[in-house]
C-alpha cells in the first residue's frame, strides 16, 4: 500500500454497533484501512485516551433560512457550518424552504447559492413543501426526488406553512412511489390557535404562555393523525422534534405494529423545561420554540425514548434568532408570546450535551450515542455508508473526542452568530479535540483550519421502499436497551 496521508493511532474506535481498539488509516479523503501496525503516513495523530467517533450528522437545522414571517435566521452557511464543526458535526442537512407561491426549483437554487460559497462542512438539503400545487406535485417534486432531494418536511401547524390532511396524503403517496422520506412537524394548528386566542383575550401574553398555548394534546393528536395517514398509504414518516411522552408512545406503538415510522428529538426537550420561559421580563422569550420544552417528567420520558428505540435520531433543530429586533424581538421590545420568533440554537452543543449527560451518566451507551447523533441520520437520509461510520471506504469524517474535557458552556466560547445560548453556565464533560472532514482537518487546538466554501454538496439517490431500521421482532420494552440494535 502506498503511504497513507494520515494515521490516527492509539484511540478507541466506536461505531453504532461496536467499539474496538484500532488505528485508522486515511488516504485520499477516505478511510483506507483499520487495524494496527499501519505503516507510515504523512502525519500521525496520537489519539491515546481519546474516542475516535464518526463525525456527527445533524439532519435538522435551519441555516440561512427565511421564516414564514420574513425573518432570516442569524446563522448563514459559514457561521452555521463552523459552529457545527467545533461541536463534532461534519455533515448537516438544512432546509430549502418553499413559501406560498414559490417554485421548489427556485428555493433549491437559492439554497445552493447560499451554501456553496460558505459551508466548511459537507451538506445536503431537505425540501420544505408548503404549497403543493399541481405544478409542484406533478412535475417539480418528482423531478427533484430523482435528482437526489429525497427528503422533505411538511407542517401541520403555522398558518403560512401548514397543509391539510388531503395534501399530506398526496405528498406521502408520492414519497412512497418514489422512495423518499417525509418529515412532519406534528402539532394541531386549530388547538394552538384556539388556546392562544383565549389566553390573549384574558391578558395572558407573557412568554411562558407560549407553552400553555402549545398544549401537549396538540402534539399528541397531530402525531397520531400523521401516523394514521402514513399507515393509510403505507409510507415512511419521521416525526421531528418530539417533546411529549404521548407522541413518543404513539411512535413506539406504530413501530411495534411494523409501520415505517421514525422519531426524532432534540436537546431542548432533554435540558430545558417550560419553567425557563417564566423568567423575568422578556428573558423567557429566549426559550420559546415549537413544540415548547415541557416539564421534568416529560424530560425523563424523552430520555427513555432515546433508550428504548422510540427515537432513531437526535438532531439540534438549530433555529437561531438573536435576542434583538432582528430575531426574537422583531415585533417590538415586549411582544406577546404569539409574536416571539420561534426557535432556539443548539448546533454546536448537540453532541457534547448528549455525551456528557447521556453517556457519562449512564443513560446511553457509547454505541447508542453514535447511532443517535450520526449513523441513524445517515441511513435514514441516504448518506450511509459514505457518512455516519468509521469503515473502510467511508469518508474520513472523524471526531477525536476527549471524554474527560470539562467545559462550562457560554456564548463567548461558541461559534454561531447568536448573542445567547439557552445552555449558558451548564457544565459538561466531553468535547472533540480534533475534527476531520474527508481527511482534512476542520478543527484543531480550538482553531478553525478549513476554508470558507470547502464543504461539498452530498448527492443522494432515492431509496427503495424498505424499512431502514431492523425493527425488533418483539415489542419494544420501555426498559430494554434497544438503541444499538436499531440500525
């Protein structure tokens, strides 16, 4: 074998299914060999005492995206991708978001124009379909799926984005026909609007009432309805940013029935609660997102869902709106809860938060952590085995993780374009020391080494209609350890 470009030696290699002591040899941006005694290389990295993990895949983040109310997220593809890299994420899948009256082809072109010159990590796009016209459904969406845009998101809430059940059935049926994945924001819009109207009429307009208006029933009802619609047409469906035990159980029950239903949750549902929205003045606005954080009991249930197989993916749902007139306070210095920009940041801290609280505190195994933060998303969205694993032939996307590195999260240490983090002051243990993408160094010695625009667009192919997870043959036991076996 010709001399390798890079060898990572002495580390513990962890994938979704196994952990081993092995050196990693890299050539031409890919993993060329695993083993010991790999010979010489242009550079050798000593990873003794470190974990050698697949780079993270964040499959749900809003980067340089215009909201339905005309607000641009604070992170563009440069700041967003840099922030991702410093947290160990080497690939992400933001959205090419359609608004009413827009062509899907046009929003895809705009997304490429924004990402190509800026991103330092590799990327793909989900579509957001909010206006499923005859042109979109008959021509644009099928053609885009065949071009590799084989995942898209629909909304059951937000007046400017939501589709009705008939439109959702059309989209699910089309996705099934073409081997695509549909993601859904499942909340009942009428329930939210009904509760919001009553709260505002009574003068209850502080940020904390955002959680009251997005009652858990709105999420659980919409989740069950979405599952039934997918069942009707035998389509794959992933329910994003699940926050309630009821929605989680609906997903688990559907999977026990053999349905191709998947679940995703996010850091805000493990580390924040509705009490955070009850801070003085408008401080609570910093924590407003949809669905909102719930209570401590819900947190514990969501942790259990990560363990028992209800959730396959742990994403950031990074939706960065600054705490000023460009973001959270765009409607004025004291907006009602209904006019606060929805979303919280979390791209950079996604993996460290879950590692510290999940792996080190015994709530998750190391292999489950890898599956939830990298491998499963790569499989579900057509990026595996190029991404999401340390295996011969895979891209050399690697996070060399220091499991003993103690840090206190502060906005000053992060690399996004935000002016706050909802996790300020939280002490964690474990963070990547060195991050590679396709064998090139992204981050080393807390310094960015990659050039603007050096990330690549990841082409995907439509998937055959198969269940992408090896669902357990027996019903999921809420107390059993299924995480490492799912994919």
